[in-house]
C-alpha cells in the first residue's frame, strides 16, 4: 500500500471513528478496531492499542461539545472518570500479557453483549 493510499485510508478510518463517537457519545473504539484491522491491516493487539490512541482526542473533542451544551452531570462524571481511568490502566496493562486470541474473543463478547442489550 503506497503512502497516499494509506493516508487516505487512515483519514477515512478517523472520520468514521470520530463520526460514530460524536453521534453516539462513545463507541468509536467499536468501529476503530475492526477498521484498523480490516482496512489498514493492523494485527489484533496493535488495533486495540491504536484505537485507544485514536479515541482519546476524539473523546476530548466530543466531551468539550457536550460540556459546552451542558449535557452532563458532574456528580456522575467525576466518579465515573476515576473508575474509567483505573479500568483503562488495568486493561492496557492486560493487553500486553493476554494472547491476541483472548483479546479478540473478549472484544467479540463485549460487542455482542452491547448489541443484544440494545435490542431489548
């Protein structure tokens, strides 16, 4: 894949991820991981790690928009952010130790669970 093609694919992946994250207030990682694997050819672990790095600025921009619109409650956000930071640290550390197959299975289970919960 030449540099121009890879840059266009990367820009498309970013646009798609950002759009989903902004529209739904999250979930960009659910899009980013398969896009990074299937469109950009990253392996399983690299896709997950890169998705986190892609999602961080996307979440910051989306959060700013929600903050400016007053669409949050500090009494919920602060404890949730502390828990999310702790969970993010533990998850990132686990990514280094878990086999790629386990990471893939857990990711699929989370996506399926989220999809089924949305149906009901």
